[in-house]
C-alpha cells in the first residue's frame, strides 16, 4: 500500500506570494493533519481535518488555511508568505480511533525568498 | 512555552549497547505519548506509544517507560544497531489518540560500529 504522499517535494516562493501544498492519505485513513517543522525543532501542529471538517487548529495565523476533499485528500494554503514560513510541511493521516498513530508523508520543503 | 522537552540534542552509542533517549513534559493533561524516528529527507516514522495508564510498553528492541509523577518518559533501544542512527522525536497528546501531537525538539542518535 502507498504511504502518505505529498506534492510538491520542494518549492521556492517569494515573499507575499501564495502557496498550495497537497496531500493524499493512506487508503482507508479519513483523518489528515498538517504540521510545520522548522529547522532544528520538532513538528508543530497546524490543522486536523476529518470528514471534510476542521477538527483542530494550532497557533498559526489566518494566513494558513486548509481543506479536505471527499476522497480525504487535503490541501494546505498559505497566503502572503513571509520569510519565516520557510519550513518542512508535513502531512499525516490516520484512522480515527483512540490507538491510531499518525503516519507522516515525506513533506514539502518550502523556501521563501 | 515548550511543553515537551528533549534536553539532549545528540547522543552517541556503540553498536550492540543500549541507547536511552529521554523526554520531559510539563502538561499534566498529556495522557498519550509516542516516539517517532526520522531519517533525512523522510517524514517521521512511528516507533512505539504508551498510554498514561501504563508505565511500560515493549515492542521488540524498543521499550518506552513512563514516569507520570516525574513527567518523564524514556525510550530504550537494545541492542543498538547502525540503522537506528536517526533523529528521535518524543510526542504527547492531551486526549488519548487525538491527532494534535506536541513534539519535542528531537535527539540525534548516532550508533558507532
């Protein structure tokens, strides 16, 4: 079975631009979460979506938004990019039950210049 | 406020010996803890988890110990193998099985032959 797939793998954008990152969960997983990992730190929670509804949001500005589609894939959108948005963006999927760990994709490396 | 802390940025262990990675947390509401391993250019991979109702969980070479009174958990790897060289992240959740994980900063483990 394919794991969590993310696209693109790398992206370079300019300050002020907008970016869309995409994620396909593992087959059968209905929950998708997004994390931001800045160099030298652990991943930080951005969003969780389940059944197309936002189920959790981390401490990120409104420039960050996401959505989930009927096939459970997801998009993360970031508007008005800042230099500080440069990071590895990780998507994770899981079953929604109490003992289901997150399974991460390999991430999208975003560089804002 | 760093709710999950891994105070050792790096650890070097000889092949065949025991590796012990440590993690401290401050939020007493955390009730589910996980360890992830991350290789370069890959997403974090789930290793092992433990619920707050237990104090030990074992899976092959990996054992996680939880000391709730000290708000401390540790991951033991015995015996250590060269393939174990990676960055290890401790993560915690305040609602068992919830998708919103709080990660530590990571510990880079190097296994020397």
